[in-house]
C-alpha cells in the first residue's frame, strides 16, 4: 500500500472521467491537498499538463508503475471537497468531462495564465529568511510550478503559519490593487508638545498632528488627504517624524464602492409572511426542501427573498441568490446590497475578470455571507449555506449552452441537499417543469396571487396588427398605442416600449427576385446595422458592406425589411419630437455600466420613453411607468420550438408587469399578428394558472416535457455528409438500448443547419423511463474523443432549452 494522489488531468483530446494515480513527492506529502492544481507528466512523451487533485489515499500499487507529481500550481486548494464532489455529479448528469466541470467552477483568471507574487505579512519573518528559500528577485513574478518541491513545501508551510501571502497576478491584466493605510503613532497627550515644536505657519502639519493625536483607527491615505486637504508630502513628512506609519495593503476592487441607499425590512403582508414562515422553518429545521414561490409581478417576492436571507444570516448561515443575467437587472443587486451591504459579494459577467476574482476570493475567505450572481454563481465557494434562491426561475439563461450543459436549478438542488437547506424558486410565470413538480408535491407551492397594497394588475389590450395595417397605419405603431404614448407624454408619466429584435432593420430583400442577403458561413440572413453602416451576422460576426444592388439579379430595388430598435427610435423621434427617448439594446449597452446608467436616468425621470429589447422586460420597478407597449409579440411564436408559447406567455407577462406598480394604474398594449393565439390571449389576463393547464394539455398531446424527458445529441462537421453519417451511427448504437416507448426524432439537420461553416445534425430522444440510456450515452461521450480528433464535434444536451 502506498499513498497516491488521484488526479483529473487537462488533456483536451484524451479526456476521461476516471482520475489517474500519481506518486506524491516526499517533500510534498504534508502539503498536497485535495482541490489543488498540480503539474503532472502525461502520456508517452511525459508532456507536462495541468491536473486537479481530487482525492488522496492509499492504493495497492507498485510505486515503480506510477509517475510522480511534478509540482504544485497552488499553495492552497482552489476548490473545496464539496465542489470536487459536485463536479463528479455534474459530469455524470450532464454527460460532460469532469475537467470541464472543474474549470467551470473557477473564475476566469484562474483558468487564464497568471503569475504570483510573494509577500511577507508577518513582522517576525525577515526578508533574509524568505530569500533563503526563494531569491528576492523572484518574489515579484514566480510560477509555482517552476519551483522545486522543497521550495514549494517550505513556502507552503510559511503560508499556513500566516507568515507570507501569495498574491495572484493575471498576466497582462489588472493586478491586485494596492493602497496605503495610515496608523497613528501619537496620542492626545503628545499633541501640544509636538505642536509647540512646529513652525508657527506650519498649519497643515498642525492639522495632521491634531488628527493623528485623536485617531486610533486606521485610515487610508487618500481619505486623510481629502479630509484634511493635505498633500502626500505632508503625510510623508509626518512619517519621517515618526508620528505615523504607512503600510501598503491590497484593496479589493469593489464595483459597488459608490453604493448608497441602505434599506430596512418592510412589514410583510399576510401572504408574504406565510411564505417567509414556511421557508424559515425549513432553514431552522435544516431541511433540503424546494419551494416554488409563484407570485404575480409586483407581489413582493423580492422582499420575501431578502427577509429569508436575513433569517439565514441570523442563524449564522450564508445565502446564495441567483438572478438571470444580472447586468440586465441591476435593480436586484441594488436591493440586496441595500439590505446586506458589505456582506454581499456579486458575481456576474458585467464585472471585469479582476473584479470577479476579488469577489470570488472574498467569498472563499468567508468575508462575504451573501452571494448574488448569474448562473455560474451557483458554484461560488461559499460554505455553510442556509438558503438558495433562484429568482425568475423560468429564465433560459440558467441553462448553459456549452459543456458542461448544466441547469443552475439542478446544481442548486444538489447543494441544497449537501447543506440541508431550502431552495426557493421564484417566478410570476414558473417553468412548466417546476410548476408540474409542485403539482405532484415534489416542490412546495407558495403563492402570492395579489400585488402589494392591492394595486391592480395592468389592463392589457391586444391589438390586431393585420387590421391596423389595412387601415394604413405604419408597420411599427398602431393608432391606439400612439394615442396612449401621447397621453403619457401629456401627463408626464413614463412609457416602456419593447421590441423583440435589435439592429436597424432585420434583413434586406430584393423586391424583384426575392433574394435575401445571407451570411456566407451560416444559414442565416445578415442584419443591417446603421451604426456601423454594414451587414452583420449575429452568429459568427461576419460583416460586409450594405449592397447597393441585388447580388443576384442586379436590380436596384433592394429594400430593408423587418424592424429594429434603432429604426423604431427614429420613428418615435419623428412622431414625438419633444419626447426624451432612451434606447436599451445590445448596441447601446456594450460598454461596462451602460445598463445601470440608462436605467438610472430613466428612474430619475430624465426620459419619457424607454425603448428596448427583451432586456427591459425583467425585474424593473419604476413607479412612474404607466404604459407598456409590446411592438411585436409574435417573434418568439414563430420559432420551431415546443416552448415557443411558454416563452411568449412569459415574456408578455413579465413586460406587462412593469406597468402600474405604484398607485397609478397601468396599461399595456400588445401588438400582434396572431391575436387569437392562446399564449397571447391568456397573457391578456396574466392568468398563469389557466395558461399552465392549457399548455400542459398540449405538452401531453405532443409528448413533450414535463411529461417526457428530452435528450439532444448533435454532431458538427465541415462536411455535411460527415455530420449526418455520425448521427446515423450514434443512433444505430443507441437504438438497441432503448425501449419501444422511447421516441427518436431525427437524425435531421438543426433548424439553423450551418453555423460558422459547420453543418449540424441532431437527434432528439423523448422518453419517460429508460434504464439503459444513461450508460449508453456515457459510452458515446467517451467514444466522442476519438472522432473529435477527426474534426467531428459531438455534443450531448440533457433537457435542452432550445432546439435551434
Ligand atoms: P416582485 O419581485 O414580486 O415583482 P417586488 O418585490 O419588486 O415584486 O415588489 C413590488 C413593490 O412593492 C416594490 O416596490 C417593493 O418595495 C414593494 N413592497 C414589497 N413588499 C412590500 C410590503 N410588505 N409593504 C410595502 N411595500 C412592499
Ligand atoms: Zn455567420
Ligand atoms: Zn434581385
């Protein structure tokens, strides 16, 4: 029996989910821990690769048979044992490789190349002592894996003793931020003596002495400079005289530093209180229970979340709260920060890698007790979790498109079981899957059927655009909607207008021959962008000039079709020259902080109309908004996807919910070419329960989720034939493993069959109970490695959220 480390290695074309055993060098036996990254030799050539230590234990093997760990990449674990365990489950259930899962859990900068800096943090430790281990010339920039095991072991010991610290530095990226802190070395009794020794006109020095003599707390140099209106020279002079010491410390980059607006808990209404009581009881009893909080828009779900989190904190526990694409819902972050202040760490794509890394470390060091973030925040290295909340649980952004194709809801459930804590799923329009589970008592349903303070839901009117167009109205605005906007402008109330697209015009078409300009790499038409005066592909980024004549028949009658936010904005400006309009879409929000800026402006009533894409549909709470207009309700309905009705209903309900949230009554206009479609008709009354029953019936008829599970397998290749053949081969292998009840769709080309010059073929399996399926699909995943080398990419998606 010898001690070995089990390691998951990072070799893209040779992946496997079984770890390899490696010997642990003698000097590292005490230092190596599960969750560290290491460098190990791999394969015949003993190429050096990165690996994660997932287990350390005794094994019955011959030491000569094993290779040895080369070096450590970290001096402390980057993942704890919970997350390592989670990665194993994640790989298994999402049919992905464990290495991909492990990497997904780390912040970007840990995946990227970074170097490290050594810092002495203990006064007892001398520079010479450290230089004995590592020459001081290397302290600024060293790679752990270039050190000898002995050096690694010595440094690791010092770190454990709290004598040194390792600061990570991302190459070519922002470094950790350093500031000076100042500690006073004089007291009140010394003040007059020192002042007497100063020149009469040394007023600044006198101010400094006065401050220091009465200040025992540490302050930052910049604060002091501002407060006393003194220069850094004065402070340095004070340091020379021994009145103070200056110390360089690392400061976290805090994207919410400027944050103000502390809030206090509101008195809950009866329904909110009942919901809170049920969830708190579960926290109290350490139950891994899932609640579905179904509350209409404006029913006060957020307040329930906040008080639930407060309850968990009061019990000495922590909380995770997920929000969809947080950059789009900055109001939510504001509300959580407002309640819990510095205890909150925020993780989302709007932050720089450096900021994210700092927040991640604050969580890991137990300096934050509440994590708010988008999908991947579900992997936050937070411990002792008391409650997990997923707001707008129906949102598709909770499912990752790339491997590992996980759904944050499932990961949350796993962690809820691990910590024996409740999981709260909140939505005005729960996903059918979740609502169906609450029907079967798998989840406990909590309902908030009324808006706060009895505010009525807004009145929704459906406008038949087929009729409107016949009366000669223009493409984008019906007369009733125009009247409603005009009325709001007169009353100084605000309007939100939603358009389901972006760009200036969707596509261009030749009026003589019907030619549509398509992307040369993808099966998709190019979109006209007026800002860059070009045609762009939204899938691969291909860009080309706007054609002046038809490339097919050379006619000059080439016209713009469809519509976009930019075009609508111009139309609005012509129709309402005095209106102040804000546009929010992918193009106006590319810059960091742009979302927040636009929403702040709108919130401060510095604009009358907020025009935007889907990104304005969610979570906004502006009391002065009394009108919501949906310019084109149909775009989602046209998609070849069994969830298109659900998506349409959700979107319309969400966006309608932005109107009339305070004491002013709200009104909603939905323009559509399908006024009789049930998703649109039911959105009119915002009757989720009726929609749920109707849609469940349709899913049952069509044998779709939540009645059936779905699994999608896709093959991609430059040659259409190869992709198709591979899918037929996969099906041939799977078919004998499936029962007669399983339904297989395909192989067929995907609805968008070609993207970035690759062809996509898929099969979709619908099933209820297939005991052999998991093993068979896992085998296909393993085999996919061999054709990956031939350029065939195979992807497996359990419960795909989109079939495009
Ligand atoms: P939801 O998330 O369900 O759409 P919100 O949490 O945004 O609803 O609540 C809508 C509004 O009602 C917010 O402005 C919120 O501050 C307010 N609110 C929530 N709970 C209460 C309460 N118990 N008393 C008074 N106002 C409340
Ligand atoms: Zn393209
Ligand atoms: Zn033409």
